[in-house]
């Protein structure tokens, strides 16, 4: 471990998860640095650049670039000699690749990473992270099964126990009384399904049997036949307007949509709802007619009154990527700033990893960033949350993601 020779006396080498995308003019993960400098803090990351959910990965790298620049400005203004840089790992949203990347990071003495994106990846990393005490800060994992106190996983976003009630509230508002759960079989999307089903039933709704599909399959004809049969039976019993298909997954939902023909009067006539793994995804814009026809609103945790601080960051990210980032990408900015401020604000000589974890938790409690107040609960997950509901809608002849409603725990769902 390298020591910073100043009052900060803290862990010197960090990598906070960010992704590089090929269209960048500058390879941000390879910024020239002096590896022997005790005043350099390298921050890097674990994100999907070329696999599923890469829209978030690309926005995340831009957010990281902005945060690194801001952290260096603050360090200079405070008269500190430390500077921040970062390195990235492309996990492609594959758990085994994410674990290999984490082990590579550990071999380079990397002690904290922002990421990975998915709960399936995070679950695969948990045992290794806890045993090595490498701190992981995910901006987008939601599985409630990973809400465990005193481990080395923190999450800057709310977990599925908050997201499920949000989508269930929207379904209730839209007079849906029957849910058909149709989800990707991984720990994160399973958790979302469990949470949404529980909330939907609590609201008085009827939940039919689960239908799930395995990650990586390429032929959806069999599972869609099962889904269609379930829908036909439900229509006969409850009526088509009462039914909601809940489909938490990732970009494979585009492939699912391609299997459904436009003249399918069953699957294209029922309202579909998505999860946070597809919100804002550019991949879904390749099948806009289907997603517009079935509705397909997806929840992203909202930034509430933080828009004043978030707006310039959103604009800066959009200028880099061409897309409007969601709150999960803004969470990358906040996670980097919280980590950097934890380092800059420490005057303790305690170099332990547990001390650093506690310092990050404390800084999150004090920090109000692009996603609002980032205070974490006892499990290390975001304590408070609201949600924006986004859907693909056509405007001026162009299909884009638009905010169509909001949800808060105190008010419930309201359309925009």
C-alpha cells in the first residue's frame, strides 16, 4: 500500500468503475500518469461497454470523466498535492468476466471500484470482495438479496424493495388488476419480480404464475408461446384491459420484441411494463413501434429537487455521448465525488479498509449531489428514493425516451 505524504494519509491507489467507449477522442482510462507518485489516486471501474446495457456504461464513463475533473479542481483549490485519475474494465455485463476483472484489479492493488452495473455481476463478486475487503460501490444494482449490513458492497441507488412498489403503483393507477410476471432469470431481475409481485398483491391485484427465460438464449419462440397461452387464458377470465405483463430484463427484450409480429393481436394488445435494466436504453429504439404500442414504461430512480445541480452534468454527459443520462449514470458521478471527498477530507492516520468504508458511508450521509441526498441505510443501500417513469414515445416523427410519470413513497404514482 502506498501512502499519501500529507494530512490525508490515506489509501493511495483506487480504481472507480467507469467505461471507455470507442468513439471517445481521448482514451480516458489511459491518461498518462506517474505510477510512482505518492500523490496520485487512480480511480477506475467495472461497467458494460460492449455487452448488454451498454447505454449506461457509455454514459457512466462520461460521468466519471466529469467527476474526476471536478475532484481535481477541488483538490487544487484546497491546496492539496493529490490528483485523481482512473482506469476502467469492460465487464460486458457477464458475471465471470466481472470477477476476472476484479481479480485483475486486486493484483494491481486496486482497493475500491464503482460498479458493477448488474446484481448478477455483483453477486458473483461479493464473496471475493468481502474476503479481500475491496470496496464495491454500484450505481445500479437493485437485488434486495444483496442488502447485507457491514459487507463491502455499497449501492448509490435504491434496491428493489423500493422499485417494486413504484411499478405496482403505476399499474394500479392504470387500472391493471392482473399481473403476468415475465422476467430474465438472474438475481437482479428475479428480485425486481418478487418485489413488484408483492406490492401488486398488497394493492389488491392478482398475480399469475411466473414465466422466466435464461440469459443468453437466442430462440424465444417457446417461452413466448407459454406467455401467449397465459395471456389468452387471462383475457378470457379478466379482460384484456386488466392485464399487465411485467418484463424486467436487459437489452434482450429487443430480441423478444422481434419475435412478436405486428399482427399478433394478443401480445401487442396487452400493456407491458419494464424494469430499470432497460430504462433509457438506446437498443430499444431499434424496435420503437412495438415498445410504443405496448407502453413499456420503465422506472429510473428520480433526482427530485436535485435537478439544479444535475442539469449541467446531464448536459455535459449528453455532449459527450449524444444521449440523455438517467439517474444511474449520475450516480457514477456522485459515487466518484463521495469517494474523492472522503479521501480529501480525512485527517486520520488509520489506513484500514474498514475505516475507509466508514468514511465513505459518512460522506454519503453529508453529500447532496446530482442524484440528491445520497445517505445510505444500514445495509449500505440508498435510504430514500423517488422514481421517474420513462417510456418510448414519438414526438415530431422521432421516437425518444420521455418521462411519462413520477412516483414517490408518500404520494404514489402520478402521470406527467
